[in-house]
């Protein structure tokens, strides 16, 4: 029995180590992959680089609309000039949404070497901010689209 517990403990430690290492080595998607995938899924993709601000190399907004053309929600993708700039932007964006957190909100926060993720579900909205390396994926959308957004982010590895 003692040996079984020892081996189980060693196995759990090894699995935790492998999981931790795998999570820290997330790969950022490329701009073309974002554009192509979103267009294939019925989103209108627009280059918003000119209005994206300091430190942004490329920025795109993918907008989902209903059959009448009314915008339902959008997902934005940014590539920054460095991971540090992306980290700073992530922190600023996260801090700006913290004001909407209340006792009914569901908040998740991940902070690792090259991956940061913040989600906020509350007050009828779902917010997702994910940074991998020098990229940022962002949405603040009606919570009715939460599952669709989660699936899209998972497809990208975000």
C-alpha cells in the first residue's frame, strides 16, 4: 500500500509538471489564420490597425451579424511590437473590466509565462481577454454568444 501511494504521488507530480510546461508554451496564431478562419465562419473581417493605438503592428476585427446585417458581436485580434507591450495592454484591459465585477460575476484568471487569460461573465456580458506572446484576442459580447466565443478561442488555442 505504501509503495502504491509513493508511485501515485510521483505520477501525479510528473503529470503536473508536464501540464505546467505544456501550458507555458502556447503558440500564438498568425494574422492570416485568424482572418481566414473567421471569414470561413461567417464573420466580416476588417483591418483596424490604423486606429488600434501605439505598439500595434496589426489589428483585425471580426464581426458576426444576423441575416439583416445587424451586428451581434465581434472578436478582435492584435499583434504587438513585443510581448511586453501585449502584457501591458492585457493588464490595462483587464483592469478596465474589473469595475464591472460584482458578487454575481464569474471570473477566471490565468497568468503564466507567455499566456494570460481573463474571463468575466456578468451583467449580461461575456468578456474574454487572452494574451499569447505578442498577440491579444479580445471580446466583450452579450453572454448569449459565450459558448460560440469559447469554441472559437479554443480552435485558435486561446
